[in-house]
């Protein structure tokens, strides 16, 4: 379930309809947090 969240975020950020920069930065930060939690998780 957690693995699907980054993929969804990437799909949203890659969507041609999503252009607002703050939203993309938010997704990038969110992905970094998810990535860090995934790496530190056992």
C-alpha cells in the first residue's frame, strides 16, 4: 500500500495538467519523505 503512494505521486507530477510549481515541489518533498522512511524501515 505504501509502495503505491510514490507511484501515484509520480503519475500526478508527470501529468501534463499539473503545472503549478508549488504543488510539484510539495510532491517532490513528499516523495523524499516516503523514500527516506522506506529506506530506514526494516
